[in-house]
């Protein structure tokens, strides 16, 4: 049994545990299949609108600033979202509502402190100097204060949906995991575009700060209401930071944006803009697996703690199979219509990014085939092994990116990134198999079997209860 998930306390109020795993997965995937794609689409259209509002250089500066605050926030959130999710999910599954409450409150206390410290640091003259030294040709240092504020907000934004995910409240997870903030941001940018007002990168960043702050308020209120439903025990603020979990978050954060950050270091803001367009489009190829990862982490934690290994293995292989098929379909769309998509959305000046788009998209397909191996390592308590893999991968990928840029320019960075990250994912899958016996590699046969089985059960349930 997981040491963070002890037996139920006497006198604790029961907390519902999933009796029907398929229904839990289906319910989570149902909300995530609506909320997450909408959130990704809205985030994508913030980039489209920004590209339409700004010059190529200004768009490159804004795109790099967005990558900087997203990456720094993931690093400086100290691994708290996933650590809290694993520990709170395990506590709830063992009817320890008070323990789950303490886990969530402790995580928010530390995250708030981290948000304040890093926000002030980035916005200080020292932070501005560091940004100028790293990205000297992009002008991103001029946005240091706004990047600092936005980084602090993003730390709390990342933590909020994970707290709700522990309660299996997938509706609110979908709402507050970027959807509301991105919706408000799109509305604001569309209004500016319609007004024909001239803006620069700092104006767009300011709008991002305001809309993120507004969207965070109802998310925090929803968590407060969830915590009120749990039994009360003496509140103990403890240190929920797990170093290995934090290191995995750092590695994931760096690898998610590493190629774009490398472009910002070695190239100009115009080249950042040219790479940013296919970079954002390629993320859609990987979003089926990310959608799956919106649902499975708490299930991995609770099922692993409860000894349901066979059920967990089958679910990992089935969800990976489904995600793989969807990612292949998106890649086919890009192969056929990539030029048109880039030109129509961002403008003909960005069409040169077609080759980068295909390379990054192919890499996403291969990575999706390996399944949720990284999350499975984290949620089964093998964060240390995962952290080592990510650390080695960061060094190798960065070196390959820089070397490939010298040989083939932006296409080289895309190729080096795709190959390195694909290899990393299969290493993770092999390590997961060795440490836990679980298989995360996509299995299309199991995906079909699980999907049809779920549909049959739903049909039978509705037939038995037509008024339900």
C-alpha cells in the first residue's frame, strides 16, 4: 500500500470511490473531450489573434514571453499539483477526507508563496537583466514585469484544476483548466482587433494578466466549496513537496517548450514567430493523449494503491490506443492541408513553417503511441526514475537542438526535438514495465474492446432505467 494512503480512519465519513471504472473513465473523458479541446482551441486562437494584431517581430516577442512564463511557472510550482493530486486522491479513496483537505490547503499555501516570490523576482531589475542576457535579440526583457505577474498567476492556475481533479469533478476541471481564462482572453483580443486599435506585445501581455486574474477567482471559490464538504480535523500545514515530483515537473516543463526557447536564444524574434506557428499547430496532434491525461492520473493513483493492477494496465493500453488513432487522423489533415491552414489562420508570411509542422506532428504521433507512461510513473510513486529520464533528456535534446540548428536551421531544431522526445517516451514505457509490470504502449485491439464494452454497458443501463 502507498505510504501516503493509509487505511481509513475510524469515524471518517465515507468518500465515494469508483465502483464502475469504465463509467469513471467515460465520464472523465466525456467532459475532457469537450472542455480540453475547447480550451486548446481557445488558447490557439489567442495566438492567431495575437499574430493578426502584431507585427512579426512583436508576435515573436509575445510568443516567447508566453513560453517563458508558462515554463517558469511549471518549474516554480515545485511539483505541487501532481504531488497534491496523488496524495489527495489516495486519501479520498481511503475515506480520509480530512487528510485530503490538509494536502490541498498545504499545497495552496506553498504555491501562493512561490507565486509571490517568483513574480517579484522576474519583475525586478535582476529579472529583466537575466531575460535580456538569455534572449538578447527578441526584446522580451521589456516585458519582465508583466511576465512576473503572469507567472505567479499561472502557478495558481495550474494547481486549481488538480485540486478539483482529486474529487473527480471533471466538469469544473474542464472549466477551470484554461477554458475560462482562454475564453476571456479571446473575447478581449477579438474586441481589440475589431476596434482597429494598434497594440504591441506589452498590451497583449497586459490583457493576458487581467483575464487570467478574473478567471482564477471562481476556480478558487469552487475549491473552497469542495473543502467545506470534507470532515474537519485540526488543520496542519505541512511540507507537501516531493523533490522527485518537483524534478519531474521541471523536466516536463523544460521539454514542453525547450525547442521554442532554444530558438529564442539562438535566433531573432522574427524566427521565433516563424517557429511558433507550426509549434502551436503541432500541439493539436498530441492533444488526444493530453486529453487522456486529464482523466487517468487520479485513477492511476487510487487503483494502484488499491491493488487493481490488471484493470489499470488494460485502461492505460486502451486509452493510449484511442489517443494514437486520433493523433494519426490530425497528422493526415496537416499533411493534406497544412499549407492552407497556416496561410488562412496566420497569414501567407508564415507558410514556410509547413516542414517544421510535419516534423513536429510526426514526433507527436510517435510519442502518443507510448501512452501515459510518464504520468503512470509519477502516480505509482516512481517519480525518481522519471526525474532521471527527464533530466538526461533535457540535456540531450538541448544539445541536439543547438547542433541541428547550426546544420539545418529551424527544420533541424524540429527534427532533433521530435527524435529525442520520441526516444524518451519509449524509454519511460520500458522503465514503467520493469518497475510496475504495467504496459502503457497503445493497443488498438484493447481500445476497441473497451470502447464497445463501455457502450454496451451504457446501453443496457439506459434500457433498465429509461427515466434516469
